[in-house]
């Protein structure tokens, strides 16, 4: 039964996250995905190959990665079904637990929020640099707050709702296949060289797998915040990603602020459009965003519990 697994895994993640001592001793499954991707990239993303050959290498990488993740999960799920010492869903919940990130997302966000609230702008910039890819060293207080809120909203989808959705829809294999693809997209799914062709398959498959979770995430954020519907609907399409704009626009609408806008990567400013119609982000907006995030996560619990009850 998938549904008790989902609810139990959510509770485990909220209670302890992925402990540092466990990470130090065993790492994390996403780290295995990263090593596989790095090995494939070194072998198949050759600069002297044609665009088509590099794209074929990227497709092979994704097929191998999904096969590894789904296949291993399926074997482990079958073995759990043979466990005679207790309910097999407890084992399945333990196997699903590392894929969820409620507690770690909150911890990373709080690290930025508390430094900014204390007036330690440089420390806040450093903490932000641990979770975003943009340049952070020259951001002012509003820029740090805006980036932190954007990261929280988008990661709510990728780190909570998307894994929960695929666990409920396709069980443990679906959950870990989604995490493998999402990891590949974050590492190689770039529009610029040298990953434009090699990362094409990872980016497109991630877009497909996150399509429904992104819109569900926006719905939960609006419900948790008691509004934001108009901004969410009107501004979601302003993001370059077909999915990331939905939770970000929902959060901007709920908070009554502007997110996105011009941003710098490696010293080059990208003129991204603004999402939202309010004022600047602030420490106060970050505090409200965290409350919305907590309530939206609880709504995810309601979904998992409701499907368990129906089943």
C-alpha cells in the first residue's frame, strides 16, 4: 500500500530530515545519481562530437539513470514484500524517506532568514549562496530575501510535492525515477554549452515529470496563504521554465511582493521579467513565506492521509 508509506515518510522527514551523521557515514542516494551522471558526462559529452551525438549520449544517460533508479527501487520494494518481521510498508517508508526534503528546505531557508533578520547581510549572502546558483555577493537585503523566497517556493515543488506525487502515483520506482531525472536536470539540463545538447533529454523529461506537481504546488501555496490566485494565473508563464513559474507566482501573489526580475549569473545580468505586482521582498515577507511553506506541507500531509483513508 503506497498511501501509508507516503504519510509515514513525510512524518519521518519532518521529524529528523536526513541527519548529518547519516550523511557523513552513508551519503545520500542523490549523490549516487550525481556520480553516475558525472561518469556519463565525461564519456559521452565529448567536445569533438557532433551535436546529435552529444544529444544521443544525453538520452542514453537518462535511460541508464532512470533504469538504475526504478530498477533498484523495484527490487527493494519486492524484497520488502517478503519481510516477515512486520508490515512491509514500514520498510518502504524508510526507502522513500530520503527523497523528501521538508526539513532540509526549512533549515536552509532559516539559515538565510536568521542572518538577514540579525542584520548580518554578508553572512546571509553566504548562506544564500549554498542554495541558489545566482551571484549573491552584491545582493542587497531585498535581493537576498527575494532569492530565498524564490528558492523556497520552487523547492517546495521539487523537494516535497513532486516526490510525494510520484510516490502516490507510481510507488517507490516512480519516486526515485523522478529524483534521478530531477538531479540530472539540475546538473546538466542547461541551455548553454557544453550541456545544451547533452542535457536536452534530462531537461525535457524533468519538465514532463514536474508538470502536474508544479501546478499542484501552486494550488497548495494559494490555499495555505489564503489568496494569490490572480497573480498565480497571470504571472506563472513569465518564468523561463514551464513549471517553476507556478509555485513562484503563487508565493508572490500570496505575499503581495515581486519575485524574479533581473538576476546575475557569473557576472552576466539576465533580464528576467518580474513575477508579481507588489513591493520588494523583505525579512517580514520571508517570515510569512516560511509560515505559508509549513501550512502547504501540512496540506501535502492531508493529501497523503486522505488517499490512505480512501484506500
